[in-house]
C-alpha cells in the first residue's frame, strides 16, 4: 500500500433484484452483485451457500484486508442481512459484531441477502490518521456512472469455508464495463461471471465499472491494462499510457527474472473532491493489479508524477509480500489478523525499489535520487527513530505503533538501502538486495511462507554476517541508523543545496487558512510570510478571491495548491483580493521561497566503481 497525504488536508486544517439464480454446489459459494438496481445508494448482494453441516454458521465480511495494515470493519457498511432456506423461509440471524452474522438452522441454509453501501460517501478527510477507509481499499457506488468493486467490501465468507471456490456474477448497466485482471466467463453485455479457487484470490482482484476508457500494451511478455475513471473526462487512459509504459518497461527490466507476472491491471479512479467522493489518495497492491485514487484536479505533470510514485511502489509488491511473505500473510485472518514483524521488507524494500529502479534505469539522475534519500532521512527523524521496527510491525494495528506506520515508507526504505550497500560492499559490487530478494523468492515463493522468527537467520545465511548484525541492531533493535556511515561506503556524503519550497506551505504548515462558513481562503495572520507574499504586498487577513482570473475557494483549493507548484520564478501573476472589505487587484511576479536543504553528493572518487554498482547494478 502507498498512501499520499493530500495537501488539501494541510491547508484546511485550518429491492427489486434481477441477479438471476445459481444452484448450490457443495464446494462452491455463488454470489450475485446487482449493480443495475441501485436503491438509496445501496447494492443488493445475494449469496448462495455451500452445503453447511453444522446447526449454526457464521458469515463474515473482513475487518482487515492484506496490504492495508489498518482496522476498517468493512462489515459495518452492510445491513438488511437475511437468510433463507430452499423454500424461501427466513432463518434466524443474529449480528455478532460489525463484521459477522450468526445463522441458525444452518443445515437448511440456501441463500443470504444483504445491502452494501459504499465507503467513499463516508470519508471525512484524507483517509489517513482518522477512521476513514483508505480510498484505494474502499468502495464506490455511483449508479450508472462508476462502481469501485473492491470485492472484500461486497463479498464475505462462511466460517471454515475460505478455501472453497467462488463464482461471482455481477449484473451491470450495458454502458459500463468492468476493468479487472480476472476473466469474464459470460459473453453478455450486462452480466459478468468470475470464478476463483478460493476467497483470498477473489479479494485480490478488484473490478472498476465505468464507461470504457482503457488501453492495453505488452511489456516483455506481461499484458498490461490501464483503466481510468475521470468524472469530467479531463484525463483518459490514452493520455497517461506513454508515461506508464515507459515506467513499467523500466520496472520489468530492473526486476529481470525475479518477476514472471503475465497480466497486470492498473485501475485509476480520479476523485472530484466533492464531499461524497474519495479523499484518501494513494494506491493498494494486489498480485496482478493495483487500485489508485488521486484528485482529478491535479495538473497533468503532477498526476503522472504521482502515478509513477504509487504504481511503481505497488508493482514492486509483486516481489514482497506477494511472493516472499510469512505465514501471517499466507494464512491471513480477515477478522482476527495477526501481523508480521517484517514491514521493513514488505513496504520498506518495496519503496526502496520504487526509487532505486528509477536511477538504475535512467529515469532520474543521481542528484534527484540523493534528494529523495535525504528527504526520507529527514522524515524518518520526525517519527520515533528508537522504536523497534519489528515490534512496530507486529503491533501496527494498535497504539502507539499505529501512529508510526508511515515510517515504513521512510525508515523502511532506508533499511533496504543500507542492506543493499552492505551486500554491494561485501561482494565487491557484484550483488545487491535485488539478488537477495531473488534468492528468497526461490527459497520460498507464493505458496511457501516463512516463519517470522526465522527470516533474519535465513537472510544472514544468504548474504553476510554484517547483514545479520545490521538487522539485529537497527531493525529488531532500538538503535538509530547512522546513515552517513553506510553512504560513505559508496563514496557519498552530506551536502547542502538551495531548494525552492512551496508557495503556500512551509513543511506541514500552511500560510493560508479557510473560513468554513464562507469557504474563503485568507492569508494567515499568525505566521511569518515568505517572499511570495512579501513581493506582492499581500497582508495577513487578505482574502484571496482569484489568481490569474481563476476564482478559488475551499471547493477548489487543491487546484490552487497543485497549480502553484508549477509556478516559476518571475512568472507574471495577478491576484484579486479583498482587504478590509474592499476588493483590490494586485499585479506582480512570482518569488519562490528558497531554503537550504540537506542532500547528498558523491565525493570520494575511490568509491566510484562501488557507487556505480549500487546505483546501476
């Protein structure tokens, strides 16, 4: 999973069923999802049960799903739960908790029905740091327009029946097409049929229904589908495909024999940013797909940049945890999850690869790569740098560890970097962490998990004692990592550079605020303003009405933040403001705020060969 904290949040801180029938089969769960007759923004789900041999059975919808590392209680979005025998007589049902129902006289059970509402409607913020379901793991019901069918939000499982086949029939308007990595077994234009060998496979296959907008291409033997939902049509699959093809080709080249995936689907949902739309931006990985949610208001350059960031991260999850993983993941308990100790690998090494492959394949230069590393070090320092990473991972669903989850993208990636450097140094540049991951994938694999407490020993045997000592001291232990010492091994040391900052944000602190009653944007009076405001003589309390003739308010503040990131030094600018009740027009030029920023540079020529092996493989 990759989460993006939306800049907007920082600035604002201031029954009629036509699903058909399906015969009950002893070892088969048949599901009908009706996307045609949506009532009160809810979808009817009908489940035909397998043979039940107990007097009582429990049907559950997941509390947590793999890759989210959060408790989301998807069952609370379902109601009207009913159970029937073969003659249509109602059976007694009792709701056990938010996610589970107990059905009596279960030997007679034929079907159950319930209504599902979507999660997008319920989001209050960014989907991070609150109780919202992270949007890429959520669901959307927009009748006749878009359905985001993350299957775990619609379909549950019977107790002790996780490993039997599922047959899912989805009826939908003829105008909508379902993008997925699964194969539709029904030729009808209004009905899709998907079969999976077990529940876990169904959960890993999201489907997005919308007006057909997709492209397909092949990269080194892997078929790729890019599907886009853009509410106003601002973006199309075709408009972003060239950049995606370049990136995914580079990823396949980087991974080489480590990856043998034959089909991969990218589902991009672009949010309108309306109150009842998605606000949690980022992506969620699956073995052959990723779901991505971003704001439609982003400029093309920023959208493509974000897609490169999140999709590359999710794609590298093919390596871990989708191939290399522990028993906690292999035998995932959707309603009483036990978490693995190794988020440093699942998320951290994945994030490291998402950056390393770009320098390795020539998509970014060394300066940009070092800046990214420096940013991760700085962000890691802002979190708890003495908390054991393995302890945090094992307890990530609980406090105080839950609040440290973001460190998997920062310190987790840096852990991967340090291990990579150690292996490069000890092997004279011949091997790195990608070689280690290849060996681990051969040792274990999709169907063979490892024991959590044995991984460090296995890694040490496959690499060097120094790697084992690093894992013990800095990953399981509580000692902060001396990054300078490891970077010095490849001839890289600290440096400083002038870096243009955001016009409207200083780190996490906004220079502007919002009046929730009027939705007006104003210059904050309680913060020292940067050169952008000073150059235009903007004063504390000034209300910003428009910039370059485009009106701005709470409704499109993300446009303002995003577009400002494309402004260049000395661009002409016209700002319409209201000061002391009077309208005023301010004309001038853009002055960007510059700050000294830490980065790294290659400074030791004697380590040039090892550095090149590290960065270029």
